[in-house]
C-alpha cells in the first residue's frame, strides 16, 4: 500500500524539500496552500459536505494517507472526515492567509489537508476553503482533486514517467544565474513572521485581448503586468534594476495533465522592471519566457528533480528558490477548477498562497470563468502601504492602453 500511494504523490526529492520547509520555517502552517471557492446558490450543511467528500475519497488515496518516516505514505486507519472538513463561523468569504483558519499545523499521524465551510455574510455567497501540505499536492494536483470531488471526474491513472537525464543539462544556465544575488527591494523590510493577503481581480478578456493583439500568451501578459507592478511597488517608479523571480513550472506532459501529486520545478525568470514602457516590458517578457524556452525549462526541471542524483539536484533546486537569488515567487494555477459544489455554481476561485522560509512575498494567479485573480501573500514586514495586487490590476489596464485595447467591463469579485 505504501508503494502504490507514494508512486502517485510525485518525486521523493520534492517531498523531502517541502517537508524540510515545514521543519525549518517560522511556522509549519506556511507550507500549506490552497484555494477559496466562492459559491452561489444553496448552502450545504456541514454534514452534507462531509458526506459528499467522504463518499469520494476512495478515488483519492492521497487524501486518506498519512506520512510515515521521511517521505513514505500509508492509509490512515483512524481517518475521520470530521477532522478534515470543518466549520468556519464568522469568517468572511474572501481570501485570507491560511493561518487565519489553521492556527496549528496538522500532525503527521493523519492526512495533511483541511477544508472549511464558510457561511454567507452580508451577501449571498458562501465559500469552501481547501488547503493541503505542499508535499502532498501541487496546484495542478489540488485543482484536479477538487474536480474529482465535485465534478465527478475520474482520477488520472498513475503512469510511468520516462527518464530524461540529459535534459537536466538545459537547467545549468538557470542555476548559474542564481550566483548573482537578487537586488534588495526597499519594501521588504525585516521579516516579522506574520502574514497579510491582498488580492485583485480583472476581466480575463482584458488579458486575452492584449495577448491576441501582441501575439503573446496570457501568462506572458500576466508577468509583464507583474513586472510593471513590481517596478512601482519596489521603488515608487524610480529607475530600478531588472528583478529575478521564481516561476514554478508544471512538469507534466500533455498526457499527464491531471496527474495528482507534486510534479513541478523551479525556473528563475528575470522580469524587466528596469524598463519604463509597458509595451516594451511585454516584448521583453515574451522573448525571455517564450513558449520554446519555457518548454525547455519544464523538461529541464523534470529531469533535474527525477533523474539527477539528489546530492546535486537538491542543492540546485534549493538555489533556484533561495530568497537571495529571487525576489519573490510568481505562480499560476492552470484553469481547471470545479464548476459547482453540491449543485451550487462556483462563482470565483481565489488562490491561498504559501510562503517559503526566508521569503517575504508569494503571488499566485488563479483563473475561473471570465475572471483572473491575483493573490499576494506577504510577510507583514513588507511595506503595508502599497498593495502589489492592486498595482498589478492597474498594469493590466496600462498594457491594454499601450497596445490600443479598450478594457472590458467586469463585476469586481468580492
């Protein structure tokens, strides 16, 4: 049982890395991340929600497995759905740091995930917050697990992954880039260990219109907007150096898109924060993070994690995510969230980011329906007077203006 469960949970190297972060970070809950599903329609009872999730967990052994040893997993013989699906009285249906609900990290004697039912407040919307230890699932795996639970999707079969050790050579220039320290950002300040989460939403049509007009991708437009936001956020618009950030990449192939577990790598991308013109920033991002280069980065990251001896690959991956080499993390959730929860439509999806040890900021873009939402988790030592997510939303509009796109209207989320 241990072997079959572990084989669907990703590479041992990544599991070891995330488990080590739990031990050495300021708070073990920092290694938990997730999503908030904002729903409309009938609010389920807690018993209904527990019965629904519990009735489908046989499809997701990762969610009924506990950790044994360093990175082995076995079925929890004492699993109780009531320990994992809980009420959240008085918590508003809006993004929040995971710590707000998870005041202490779950013990390893039981599966490492939690879900909370958020009741409607002043509006009609209610919420489901779902969080998981990063050693169990990555973002793609988490969203697919939710589709298995609520859209009645079948879990993806565990497949053998072909070795590709030579591809790891392509990661060498990226690793060598970590020898150059990231510039200090004046907004960072001294880390306090406390957390704050900001978020902003824009019409996905606005991002797509810019992408179509410029021959770029939604991801490239997002990162160009983030570059402009970082330019303002870090130096109030004065001349700044280009800023390297960590961009997690999904290493699944097209035939593995719904695999559960942890199948990601890290890519160090230098955003053109030193460039003042929004359109030129987008051109630079499109060149530095082209489809060809990112395909190579994914192949290299996969080979580095799976096929290179851990005594070398572990240090390389650590350097790629080290705060001294990257200013922050810019992650994107692939659009694959559930359409409904117990018959109630999912109106919005918001990411609930995590924060690696030593880092002051982690961003995740989530897309659902016609809306793209950026969640920004920061240490409270970061300058609280400037909201990076709001600056990003403004930069999406600035990019549209720069390429002659009239922005589409959308109802703001929350």
